C-alpha cells in the first residue's frame, strides 16, 4: 500500500518497509527533490500530454496558461465531487490533472522499490484529506487513472499518528499546527485508548508559505526600481525569488541571501533583519490563531491540549518550534514536520481499526453525589510514561541522485540518527 500526501504545493509518496518503518520515495531533479517533495504542479502540453512536478512549475514562469500550480486546489475549489466546472487547463479538467499527479507519484514509488506491477495490479493508496474536505473528488481523480483508493485519512489525524499520539490504552488531547505552502491549519484532536480519534475543531488561515513569500516580495520591490525600464518581472517570478531567499535564510547560516531574477541577469538580496521585519506581522497572526484555537479547545474540552504537534514544510524551518514555545508556553513537538502527514498515512496500515469522529464531544452529565465531599477535579488523560519521538523517515533517492537528506534503510541499519544538513535549503518548494 502506498501513502500519498497530496498537499496544496507539494506531494510525497511513502510505504512501509519490511520492518514496518515508513520510507519516502525521492524524485529525479526534473520532477522533485531528493527529500521526496514533488511540486503539485501539472502541465498540459499542446496536444494533450502531461508533465508533472518541478519542470511543470518552472514552465509556469513563461507559459502560465499551460500549468496548474496546485492541481489539488484546482480540483477541490469545485466542491466535494469536483464537478464545479470552469477550471480546465487547455481543455483538461482538474480531476485529470490530479490523476496524472497521483499516477506519477505511484510510478516514483514503484521505481524506488524496483517493482513493475502489471496493469490492474497497482498498490492501493491511502490519501491525505485536507480540512476543506473533498474525499469524493480525490477518489474520483485516482480511479480515473486506474488507481484504487483503500482509505482517505484527514491530514491532522495522519500527523497525530506520526507523533504516536494515538496509542492503545492512552488518552490525550493535542493541537495540530500544519503550516504548508498554502495555509496554516489548526486542528484540535482528542484520542481515546480504544483508538478513537475525534476532530474537535479545525480552522484554516491563509498564513502558509505563499503568504510568507508575498510579504518578502513586497520587501524586495524597492530593488526592482533599479532595473532597466525594459525589464519586467512578473508577480509569479518575484514570488519564486522570494521563496528562494526565504529558504536560503531559513536553512543557511549567512545573514544575507541573494538570488537572480528569472529571465534576467540581475540579482536581489535580502538580509535576515529585513526578512524578520517582513514576516513579523504574519508570525504574530499565526500566534494569535493558535491562541484562538486554544480558547476554543478550552470551551469545548474538559481537558484542553497542552501539546502542539508541528506538520508541514513551513513549520519545519529551524526556529519555528522555539518561537512557538516562547510565545505560547506550550510543549511543542517538531520531529520531521515536513514528513508528518505522509509518514502517518503509511503507519496507519499496521495500526488496525481506527475510528475517526468529528465535532465536539458530548459533555458528561453531572451526577449528584448523595454524600457530597467537596469538589472533585476532572480526571486527566493517561499520559504515556515513556514518550518516544517518532523516528525520522527514510528516503530512497532515485538511482541518479545520491542520498542527501534522510538515509536510506540499508544505510540506517548501522548508522546513528542523522540531521538535515544546515548548509543547504530543501530542494523542493514548501
């Protein structure tokens, strides 16, 4: 079974190895990155052929009419069944675009595993479901290209599985902080000891990587005034440069980053202080959103969450967990947040029956004590006496790319845990 995290900006595919450990497929340079992130962009070539991933994303800079930069968003904007109409790319409906992206991810996994399944024998899929919903549309897109969907699991539930928040005999309540390329999704979850997970409340905010890049692009605009008058930089090209600078500062040690404007020889620069000033209002909004989610949880739950679980590529940036802990006074877990959803989807296969419910839990009716002996505190969830961080997932890079970010399974057997290199940004966008 393959697990596919189909995000708004990037997608990943994973499976469980013989030891029950998640493995994430890497991607060749023209499709994605060695860390497994494949841009969720799909190009329709004149004539009807498809191209997915990084090459399609780059094509959008010069031929935006041929590319859907977020195939999933294009599909789900039409509603749960994906039948809204009016969003075709060169005559191809969004369901066809998402189907091609899913098929490309399955092919990456097959190649990484060295298998060549016959037609009709493809591995079944477990797909991620965003807070906005759209299960029927996603299933239809997969079935349209001959893929079979075994299950669709909500993204915050998958993230909770990644962190081991759903365990036999343990009760817990957590707040999932999922910040990817398109949004910040905050979800209050409770888990019972019988593996019942309740999605108590979810709120989505336009505070993802796209908003970060727009703020940085605004800070860069004064530098464009120095360009020759015959040079025009499109908003998409400027946002792409802003993203490059953001990643360079997040994962590098330099205080100043530089990048070349697409289609020109001119460079722009961004200092760490300028980035902090540009992003400070957005970070404040994100902190306020978490506070609102906590207040909502306080009103709905007898025991509100005290732990924040990070997911998503933007949340994976160094310093995110520390900022949140300092501002919110919450325990923040940040173990490979960019892999949280796809890893949790893969782990679901061996978990057994999982019951997912939605909405606030019913308040327990008060029972009058015939012999009152004072107020009694509500019982707290049973905490795990030996919490263990989730192991970093393995990444199998394609044959043409050496392993870079996460060691492959055969390398991991004798080697200790490895950290992501700090001197290079991730190869794929967040």
